[in-house]
C-alpha cells in the first residue's frame, strides 16, 4: 500500500499536481514507516530508510516552494461546491482526527441558516470515507439567547449518532473565537471565509439543492488550502 501511494505521488508530482502529490507522499511515507518498525531485517530497514529519506526530501521541497498553497474562489450563486467536492482531495486513508473551528455552529433557525445541518453534512462526508476518522474536535461559540438549548441538544444528538459509527465528537466553546478553519491530522488545513456556512438557504424543502449540496447555490467566498504539518521523522 505504501509503495502504491508513493508511485501515485510521483505520477502526480510529474504532472504538476502538487497538492495531490503531497497528500500521497505523506500517506506513503507514513505507511513505509510502519513497515520499518515491523521489519527485523536490518538490510531491508536500511533500504526503506533511504527511500523514505528521498521521498521526505521531495515532500519538503514541495512545501518549501509554496506549491502546497491552493486558493479556490467560489463565486456568488455558483454550484458544484458540496463538501465532498471541496474536501475529498485531502481526505486520505491516514486521516483519523479532524479539528473544526467555526464560531457559528448554532441552532438551525439562526439568521435563517442551517448551521447545525451543515456541520452534520460535514460529519456525514467524513463517515463515508475514504478516511478512517475516529475523533472530531469542534470549537465553536454558544448561541446567544433562546437558541442555546436547541444548539446544545442538536450537537448532543450529532455526538450520539457519531458514536454509533465509532467516532468521538469533542465539543468546546469559546466566546472569543473568530477564525474559521478545518484541519486534518495528515497536515492539511482549509480556511473558508464563511466557514461551513457558504451555502444559500434553499428556496424550499422540496426544491433542487435542498438535499444535494452540489446543486445548492453558494455565497461568494474564498477557500485557502495549506499544508502545515511537517512529515514525520524516522
């Protein structure tokens, strides 16, 4: 599996698809490191370490030259930007932990937006894979006023539902949070100007785009993708 991931990384690298190649480099290196730990043959360990060092050097070179930064501009009323389309490229099989920082994961009627539903849809995407998420960390702010009880009950329901899939949801609240970002433990960080709430309110519960977010018109926003985690050391 590690060799296949690295073979794909090289193909993507040659094709100048640097963001995708970096994901594959990271995944392949992590898998080869597991092989090294399990190998007793010192000669094989030495060969594996040499190859790992070569791939690490290339991965660091991609990051150092800024090839890992990607910006996506979502235009007003654009469609085709569902969560799967936006995040799937960065959800490799080694992703097991996710951090979501968004101050507005609140109850479903605030400002006529479906903020808790958005977070639920995001969690559903993680469950479907190909990643093997075990823990989701959510940092958000309390709903002010009468919506707090609905916010808490909604998040608790999501938490219980995720538990049925073997996923732990850790929830923290902050009154000073302003940034909106999503991080995966393979090193990718996605900053969305509007957070998860970049979809427009559907025209009705039986209108196209209500269920399929790829068909839902969007608000104008910018998405910035970075790679922040240094490749694991041997």
